[in-house]
């Protein structure tokens, strides 16, 4: 069992993330190709499929992808492709929407800049990115996750129009009940 098993159990059946719903509300074209990075058991993948998107759902954990495939109704399964891979090794194609809810911070910090450059290149002009990045005051910053400074965030946003950015900082708990100080940048971006 991976250390993600308890997280998946705690978040099973959760609603889609607000950043994805905001991005979908701003999307004015027909549904097209979406990439869900760090899809977990599919809380965001399912809403994309239900709204007509063709989805590549990627996660490093085979158990999460197995559960996702079980949750997808047969009528929608022909529009879903799943891939077990780490962000650092994943080859990206072209996408109209890239979603990564609370997952990008778990990319190896030394490889995050390259991953972000690949996400930017893989998102077509007018396409969307929806997701979260952790700020440098997040308590997990000392645990080796990727965090961004204000200056670093501004650099990452080059080539994107910011449609929504909400910075959140508060003491709280993880989905499995552990105390944590959160510093999160919730983002919806449009590729220039």
C-alpha cells in the first residue's frame, strides 16, 4: 500500500475542485482534449467526461487509476485514457485544458521548472490551466515539495493570462486529519 491510500479513502466521492469548475464556466468552445495530471480517483476527471471532454488521466498510483476506471460509467469510458506515470517522465501532447488539482507541488522541486515549461508548451493558444501551487509559507515547504515564491510565480505566469488567482493562507488540516499550515495559489490561466 502506498502512502496515498489513506488520502484516496478520505477524498473518495469529493466534488470537483473549484478551479476546474471556474475554468469550465469560462470555456466557450466545444469540449476538446483535456489532461488531468495527478487525477487520483477521478473527482475532476469525471466532470470533464460528463461535460463531453476527451480526457487523459495521469497518476503515479496504479490503485488510483484502477478505482477511477471503475467509477467511470460505460457510456463515458470511450473518451477516457489513463496512464500510470510520474510528472517528471510523462510525455505531453497538445491539450485544450490542463488540470492539476493539488498535484503539481509533488513534482520533484529540481524538475518542476522543466515540467511547467512542458505544460505551457503543451497547452494550445487559448487553452486553459486549472490547479494549485503551494506558496513558500506552506508548512510542507520543509518536506521537499515544490513551492513558489511571489517572484517565482510571476515568472511561471509568463505566457499566460490570469483569469483567476486566489491566494489562501490558513492553519487547517490535511484530508487525513493531520494539522497543516496551508499557503496555496488557486489558479485558472489562459494560454496566450
